[in-house]
């Protein structure tokens, strides 16, 4: 069974398959999809593999974490920003954080 087939099976069953999560966590894309669609939240055990791919890290922040990435993943985004400050994924990640932080600031009196 492949990570793709496992995630599709979990999706069809509407539940997690803990016994197959090690297989899923070998693939950044399917790990992100599994966290988003099956776990519906943070999947700590797969974050090291998800952060290998900048695109999936960005989407993990946007659709799973819905905010600042965990420290290790956030630091990886910072490193990418230093390496390539024009990368759209990095720019959008930090723009999203800036926007979210602005919303959380209490109004000034």
C-alpha cells in the first residue's frame, strides 16, 4: 500500500488508521493531506517530513495550524526567507502571520 492509497482509504472510512500512519508519514504531501482531512489538526509526528517541502509547509500553516507554525517549521521558513526572500510561499506565510497578529492586537484606548 502506498501513502496515497492509505490516505484515500482513511478518507473513505472517515477515520484514522494509526497502524498505517508511519507509512503515510514518509511522504510530505500525503502527510499534509492526512493532517488536514483526516486528523483535522496538527500531526506532530509528521511535521519533520512535511517541512521538507516548502509548499506543503505553507499549506500546513494555512489550513491545519491556521497560524504560526511550530518552532522548528517556523525556523525553516525563516531560513528559506533568508535564502530566497522573493519566494511566494515564504512571503505569503509571513504576510498571513502579520495579518493574524494584527487581528489579535486589542484595540488601543
